C-alpha cells in the first residue's frame, strides 16, 4: 500500500468532561498577556488568569504576538506528534478490509432536568429547581469489526470507561460531542455529582445515575444489535 505521503491525521473528542489539558503553558501565557499578568516562564495557574478575561474584569485587548507564535508552534508540534503516531500504527497494521460492512443507528436517552437559580462558578453548592427533561442523542456506527459509539454531549471519564466495559465488541471507539449537541451541558458520572466544579454545577441534568446508566445501556444495546446483524 502507498499513500504518496498524503496521510491526514484526524482526531475525535473522547470522554473528557472532567479532564483538563496537561500542557497549558502557552495558552495561559496568551491570556496573561491580555490582562497584564507577568509571564514568569513557569506554568501559571490557569483559572485566575482566564477568569479575568472570560468575565471581562479587564478591558479586552489582543494577546502579545510573541505568545501567539508560541501557541501556534505548540499546536504544530502536537499535530506532528499525532501524525507520526498515525503513520506508525498504520505501518504496523497487517489486517485490512477493503469492503467493510457499514451499519448505523441512533436513539435518544431522556433524563430529568433542572434549572439553576444561582450564578456562582465553583467552590460552593448550587441552588436549583426542577426543569424540563433533557434528551441526549446516542448512536453507533458499525464499520466491519469496529463499533464507533457516539454521544451528543460532553461526558465524564467514568462514563466513557463504562461504555467500553459494557460493549460486546472489544474494538469500540467512543466519540463525544457528536452529531449535534444536547442541552444537558456537561454530563457527570454518578460518583461525581457532589463535586463543586463548574462542570457539575452548570449541568442541566438532575443528579443521579440516569445519564450514566442509560447512555451506556443505549449504546451497548445498539452495539449488540449490530453484532446480531452479522
């Protein structure tokens, strides 16, 4: 097989609702340069720097060109690393299917919703009242012996782990924030509802196991249907 040096690396959003990027130095420096916070060369704590810009505590200004170039250099470097890994994986792949079977299905999961009454960002308990039910679209695309399970929202890591654990296909790939977006906001796993983070406090779902249990059940059911059609 030859690609004539035309590899294109793409990526998908995984279950990352409760995960921050490991490398944040250049992005934080950009924000710091917008609100005159000294850039020391060491990694700055991101939230205090972002908050001033995000909530307009300081007048809007463009970031320093020096830090913009640093940020894009980092993005290019990360892209090269991802591309190299794609090339490595494809070079070592020995099983190919030129005519894979393609199958798809999607369905909604519905959970109780809530409306927030306060506006604190994090570090406190929120106050809420009952809200309309929330629909979360889930789906599966079967590609040969691979199941691409997707969900139209940003789910926490434990939900992603459960989806893969419950799948009847060991080659299951998860794609989050796909095919439209639910009004749910972030979707915490059952054990994370007591966290006073902006992701949990801002979620429009009622606390409980509904989302985690039913998202996983919906996807595992569709994957099983795909297996049964072989």
